[in-house]
C-alpha cells in the first residue's frame, strides 16, 4: 500500500478497520490527516507531498484526481451569505474587527472659535471593537498517541467551543449580567448606538473548531435576541420580538475599519444535510471516526464527502480543520453545474429614459446620458457578454437600433401605447462591446435629439412593457429615469396629492399604489428574472408610492431627486455619483434566499424588497448591495437543545457567469429565563424590526396607528421587564426601568415616531413620505440607525485629533452630541447628518476668522444659506472639516451622496426648521420632546401594571 505514494518524514499509511480504508497517520501523535492537530494552526499540519499514483488503489481517504464524488444536494434553488475573513490561529488569534464606528478615549483641551472653551472626549475611531459573540477556547490538554480504532470517541470529544463573558448560571451555563437603568431624568449616552449587540453566550464545545469567526459580524446578520427562548409561550410572555435582521450582500471596503472579504470555497465540495438541506458549518458534530457528520439543525447523520479532506489544487491530503466552512460563519461556495437550471445569463441593462419637455429642461437627460457614457468601462463586462438597450419615452416610444460595428444609431418610433410591440427583432438589445461605437454616439447626442421637443406626456408604463419584452427571455435590470408623472398608455396616473388629506386618517391612502398595473407588472418581471430600479426627478408630484412598487417586488431600489435641476452643480454631482455607482455595482442574477433553522423554528413573515415565491423562498431577480431584510420567527415546538442554529443561504449567478452560494450561519444559546431574554435583546435589531412593522401598519391602517404601534410595543416590553424581571413591587412607580442593553431603544422609538416617514403633521408631501418609508425598509442597520437618530457634532471646538487621520489612516470624528438645541451655541459651527443630508449650522455670532477659514468669506453676513459645496482651503481647520464631511459620506455603506446644506441660525425659516427637526430630543410642532415621550411610555407601563394587578385580584 505504502509503495504507491511518497510520504513526508514522520507520516505513515495505516489500515483503518472502522472505515475499511487506508489513512495517513502522523507517527508521533497518531493523528490522521483529517484530525484536529495538537497545536492547531490553519493549514500548518504536515501533509503528504505527493498524491497517489494511477497504479495505487485509493483507500477511504486517499483521493486521486480522477476520483470525484457527486456533491450532495445537486439541484434546487438555495441561498447564501458572507463573513469577514480574519487571520488564522487559535490561542493567539487577533480579535476580529467590525464595522461599528465607536468612540472612546480622551481629547486634549482645544481652544474654541469664539468666547468659550470646551473639553471633549476624543473618539478612538476604528479602535479595537468588542468581540462579537464568544471568545475563543483553547484546546485543552495534549492528544496522546492512540490506536486508530479509538478515533470515534476522540472525535466526539473534539467539538471545541469558545467562551465569552457573563456570569455563571445553574449547571455552569453562562448568563448575561443584567443591569437595570432608570431612564427618567437621565441623559441618553448616544455613543452607545455604535456598540455591538449582547454576546452570544454559547455553551462549551458548541463549535467544532476554536475559530473566533464562527459568529457573523452584525453588519451581515443579527437577531433581535441573542438567546433563543425555549417555548413560544415564554416569548409571548416577554413581549419581545423575535426576528432576523440581515444584509447578506452588504458592500465590502478593503482596509476600512477592519473590513475583510468573505472566504470563497473554490473546490466545489459542498456538504449538505440530506434531510433539511443545511450546509455544513462550524456547529456540526463529526462522528464515526470523522467519516460522518451530524447536522446541527435536524440531527441527521450524513456522510462526509470524499474530497472534503483533499487538496485538489495541490493533489494531496488536506487538513480538515483548516476548511473555511468549519471556521467562518459567512462563506461563499462556487457551486457546480447542478445548481444551475440554465446556462449563466449575461448582465443586461435596459435604460428607459423620460425625454419629455420637463426632463430635458431640468437637465436630467443630459446628465443621465453623460453618466452612462462615462460608466461604460465600469459596467460589469469582464467576459464581454453584457447587453444593453435604450428606450426613450415621452408621448411615444423611441427605440434605437445599434448594429454591431456601426458608428451611428438609428431611431425607430412607436406611437401605439396600448398594444406595445418591438419595431425590430434585432439590434435593439445589443452586446455592449460589439456595439459600443454606436452606443457612444447615441449617448453623446441623446439630449440634443429631443432639445426642441414640447411633449408634456409620459408613457412610462408602456415603455416598461417594451423593455420587458426586450430582456424578459434573458433577465436583467430595467433602469427607469422619469421626471414627470406617467399620464399616458398603460399604468397612466393622475395627481392625487390632495392637501386636504394630509394629516388625516385618509393620508395612508396616498402611501399605497394608485394603480394595480405596477404591482402586477412587477410580479411578472420577477418571474422572468427582471429587476427594476426607479430614478425619480420632479419639481411636482411623481407618485412615489405607486412607482416604488416596481423595485419593491423585484429587489430593486427607488431613488428620489426632488426639485432636480442640473444647472445646480450639487444636484448634477449627486445624481451622477449615485447613478454611476449603481451602474458599476457587481450584478448578481436570478437569486433566491432561504433561511433554515433548528427544528421547531419557522419563518413566519418577511419584510424587504423581494417576491415570495413559496412559503419560505424569497426571489430576487438581481442581488442588491446594501439592502436589508427582516424575517420574523416563530416557535412551533419547544426547543430542547442547549443552542439553536439559523442559516441563511443565497444562491445566485455572478455577472461573470459563476453560480455561487453565500451561506451565513449563526448559533444562539437557548434559555427558559425571561430575565435572560431581556439581557440578550439587541436594541438596534429591535428598532429595525419595529421600523418595518410600523411602515407596514401605516399602509394597511393609518400613520397614527403606526406611531401607536411603536409606542405600545415599547410600553409592553418595559412593563413586562418591570413586572417580571425587576424586584420592584407595589403600585405605579415614578421610575421607568429598562435593561442597560435596551437603554437607547426608547430614544430610537422617539426618533422613529418623529421621522418624516411617520411623523404627525399636514405639511409633508406624500412623495417625500413614501420615499422615506422606502428607505426605512431597505437601509441596512449601519445606515438606518443614523437615518432614525441623526449624528450631531460640534466642529468649532473639536479636539485636535478630530478630522485628522489616526495611526491607521482613518479619519476620526468628533464626539457625538445629544440631539437637542441646548448644545447649539450662538458663535459655533455644528454638523447634523442622517446619511441622506448634511447640515452645517452656523451661529449668527460666529467670529469672522471661523467664516474665513471654512467658507472663504469675510464675515457671517456674506454667507449664503442653502444647498452648497464647501471649498477646500489651504488651512488646517478647513481641511479637517472637509475630512469629516468626506468621512461621513463614505462611512455609510451604499451609493448615496448626501447633500450639504449651509444653515444660518437667523435666516431661511424653512431650512432652519428642517435642520432643527433632526434634533429629536426637542419638542417639535405638535410632537413631544424626548423627556415628554418617556413620560408617555411610563404612563403606559403604569397602566398596564395596574390592569395586571386588577386582573390578578379579580
């Protein structure tokens, strides 16, 4: 047997009677090639340098290149996610970095512009974050050399876990340390919004390796609870929501705040459970000498694929314990052909561009055409398969024939809007590379071609139907740009923004689609793997509520540019930047998402932009980047195990023709304690869940019901916490008790009920409210929380470190302030931002030196408010302010480029009120301050307590 292969020194081939095959064994330890090394380090174990020869008969774990086993679970749609990769190692491994921009440290005292000096705490931006989940556990003891036939027991004892902080409970179980906070009279510490969620206190030996990366970064996936209740009755009693919040394809930025790429498994060895179809992950158990693995979700025993322990690139045995899927919670598989139902489709872009008079005059067409032209090299087209089509629409449909090799395009006009047809069978949807000269010529002339047009109508619905006919057999993305309300052809709409409805119970009707055409058309697009992105530009009503149906059901996105005018450079730059990013974004095609969980847990409701193909399969024609999804969970059966596992899988085709599966696996300990549930609640995930539920309620009922839902849910949670968890007793108390990990949830709820998407008032245009709701339900947590609770900085007296790069080259931001006008100073310069807009507030007593250094103007009186671009001046303070603004614009994942507004404290009442509306701790119009909101919540808690006492006595 050993004559057919050359083994390294210290290794030999032995017969394993249990597996009825030869295995490679290290003589000094008795460890086989797929066994955990005594001193683990990724890929460091010695391995045979030569593969078995053709004349050698392979044993159970010896794999010649020709011996390939068919992968388990060949067909069917599935899903997948991703996880940052961290440098390997166990005992001495560096803790993973997470995208949670926190603050800490101390700043030196800095003289302020003006009359005052203020001492601040400097942010340690990009510093070492708190570990998310458990800490690593070292392998205990040295493995002694033992016979191969004892390996079964050895494997069963090798399910190594890792530990985290927390107090010891009964039976050695780790518990969260719960701490009660009284919110009444306490100023919220807003820096806590960047803190990681409570750790997942998994039991020892939960994971099969000691890797610190077996739990996903919360920017990919997080749960409203980091401990799973064992029964549905316990969950109902707690009044806490149970939901999964995920952004499986959030954007990756190399070398920023510890961002790491998702590990990719390229050998096409995909081990899946035969029963529940879960993917192998760090929480499985190896049994029968490592030949089989036990599923952590359904408990079924599965055979380990033969090539699981074979390095196909080097054609030699590999160390099982260095496999990425056993060490990382987020991985991406390159799937074999069995996962494809058809050959990989090319990326397809169909541009539907409004060329009516309003669109031409606003400059939208010119900027759009120029942006597409400048982005042709950035559109994914590595293998020269990308296809494009352009349809211009006004009162007629204008198709463009772009033959391969031609240098000019020809226009074909179709005036029939009721029975849409393609005027030509070929050359309308063309290969980008082959038809590029004609395409470039068309884009350079597109705006001028319709310069003299006086058409005021827009047949957008008919143009969308035509685009669907063009690309429906292939799939891809329709990108629609419109500056006017569709008034002709299919899906014609009428202005319905009746001011009399604003602020009434009937206002919710304006948040729902006015025509069923767009939802029906969107569902048809989803079936044909077609997604729709909407770019809306208008100085008047556009009916965002209706048109946003298209992205909602096709996994697209809506972008709104109210009052767009390209003559303002800020408007043109913002649109061109965002549009260019959308075009350059890698396109994942014909995707589906499925979430699996431990037996007894089921998915009960779904929120986000997709179409539900079956009870638990989410269809996404195109995989969007930086979109959020919320999935509600229910417990059908009691949970018996010490921990549960949730796994999200996203199956898609890349724009380069690869079929891939991103898998995100998350483990949670179980608990039968209501106090442990509250101690494990994640306030950011809970706020995200409440946001989606409130938007849903605003459409089905009313805005008032949506706001009441948020406050009532909060009151119910705090009432249960006070009655069931805290030791207080007796009648109504003046205190408002909340666990420390949820102390900012009331502040987020206050911001949510005062948000433009839900707030009370009759002056908010329906388009702005609908667009805000579209953002509330799609922004990932890192962008959603600032959108609900804006960030507030004082710039005139910031520390020396603020605005300058630290030792890692990361720009440090100033200390975050509470959102109250009490922090404003008459001589100061302040910045308020919510991820969509940035406001620079300038006090009317600002000294001339400050105005000169920042705005290059002699004094405050010369400063003009409104939408602006800050100059880059040759002085340190200007450079620091610009660094902070650029950092803010780059720190939010996504394509958005926030506008910058200069707000003078004594002018522009409308702009001033807009900026002050972001200071949510203050009283605003008819809405209460944060202190008053806490009083409302306290009264609800007290009423619930009294009702409970009354019911118990009766």
